[in-house]
């Protein structure tokens, strides 16, 4: 079956960066579409080299300076497979400072490697490409965050509800997985995907003494998605110390499979939790790791809440990548358990809060965390939203709305 061609909304950010920046890196998980996007942008005469090719990788690893010598206006794919190449690229772009010299792709967060971060500071712009957003799948350019920070009510188009919403959330955004119609075939793809990452990419970014434990740890992490990070508990589940567990979680985070969202802090409130929250960046991968399908949720919907929350976290970050790239993302929770799933803060310090509900019904009590957040922020609080399985936007007081999950990918 021929795969559909999706319009990636961060493409404009990449092309803009190439006009005034020497090195541009498209960073994101394996199979998120980085190579396809880089080939499309670099099709106007940029030389294309991929380090997934054994010969090219051997050349880059054995003689990085020689590999880069003579390259100009080039795409280098999966650059994390030869990290020393970045030092050679630094020397090359310092000798010739014209913009747009290198377009790189990487399936690991290279900026977590100290040598890389130091060497390319001021020379490289990073554009993150996560799996497909619903806005890209629906061919819509979401105005969700733009509206929220303008204090405007969400808009609703391309409404997805009920069983269709469940299927959308469980499908995730990896193009290759979406091309498979049967859930069993998607499950097979995700299992092969995890195996490939553990066997190949983990080795590229870290020295892992107990590689065999990584798939089991990822499964344990999937069961804890949406919960506060407890390294001791995670480690104990697979026989690791909390120090090693924290290190291994960091490896999965650097490969863009999951992220730890920091707690929101303010002097206006005491007794706030200081623990980060764990989230997978693709709800389809999370559902596959937990063995959850639409059939299992029809029998028991209990597990849907955590997967839906991961879906919303991912969608917000994908929309932010092209509409609000400097957004700070955190979570709010006090010792009494009052919480807000996502706290978004822009460069001006304005705050939008988002709470996620799997139900079709929203009650006034569902806004308790948002009201506490609004009180703590004062004038900086722009809007609070409870996103849920519905098709109407309903006001619940000043700057507070219950809104459909579909507003995440709606324009207007």
C-alpha cells in the first residue's frame, strides 16, 4: 500500500533556519519522518549522506575531518551514529560561516552530550520533529495554542468522539504504524521498533552495562506513564539501583521515547510536589507497550486515562514546535493531590493550564486545580481548559472552559 504524504508543519522552521544559521538539526525519534523531511528540504541540490549506511558510517567514524572536508550544502542523516563528526563540522563552519551549510538529522538528543552542546553553541539550531500530530494527519494548521494564549475560546473542527477518539489515540503518530490497518500488525511494528532502538540506538548514546534489562524497564515505565517519577520503585521492579534506573530513564528520554515533565513552582504556594512526571511522547507506542487495543478498552476503559493524557501531552508539544517553540511545559500538583496535568508558560510569563479527562461529562470540581493555579498566577493566568470527549465548548467561569479534545487540532 502506498503511504500518504503528510505536510510537516515544522518544515517552515527548518527552511527559515537554513537561511541564517550554519547548521540545522532535525531531532526526533526514529521513524518520525526526519529523513523524509530532510530529503524534501534538501532536494534542491544538497548532497545526501546517511550514517545508517555502513560504509558512510565507517568513513565518518574513522576520519571525521576527512569526511566533512569538501562537503558544502549537505544533508547528513542520523548523525548521532558518529558523534565525533560534530567536532569536524564545528571546525568546518567556523572556517566558512555562511548559513545553510549542513542540515543534520538525529534520533537522539545530541544536546545532552556535553561536548556537542559546547562545540555547536551559537552555530546550530535544533528543530524537533515528533511523530505526526493529528493536525498534520487532518491537514489542518492548529491554532489551539495561539488562541489559548490570546485568551480566546478554543475552536472546534474535525470533531472526533467516542470509539473513534479511542482509535485515534491508540493509533499514535508514527507514519509506518498508521499505514497498517490491523491492530495486530501495528503491535508487531511497535515490538520490532523497540527491539531496533534497544539493539542499535541505545548503544550510540550511552554505555549501558545491562542492555538486556532495557526492554523490561521500558515496559515498567509504560505502566507508570502519567505518574510521578520514582526512580527507586522503577529500579526495584527490574533489579536496578535508583541511580542506574535514573540513568537508563535518561537514555530513553534522549531517544525521544518519553520525557520527564518538571513540576511547576511558585512562591505563592507552599507544599507543591517537587517530583517530575513521566510521559511517553507517542500514545500509540505507549498503548502497544501496555498491550491495549480498542477491544480491550471496550471491555474495560480504566487504562484509557493515562494513554489519553500522554496523547494530549504529545499533541501540545507537536503544535508548540511550529507555533510556540519556546514554551515551557510543566505540571502542577500540591501535597493534597490537587493537580493540573499541563502548565504552559510563554516567554512573557503568561500561563495556560490544561487538565485532561477521558469522560464526556465535566463537573465544576474538575476545575479545582485550575482555579488554584489561576489564584497563584494572578494576572499572568490567561486560560484554563479541561479537555474531554465532547463536541462543545462550555464556559465554567472567568477564563475557564471545558473544551473538546478535538480543539487540539482545530484551526480558526
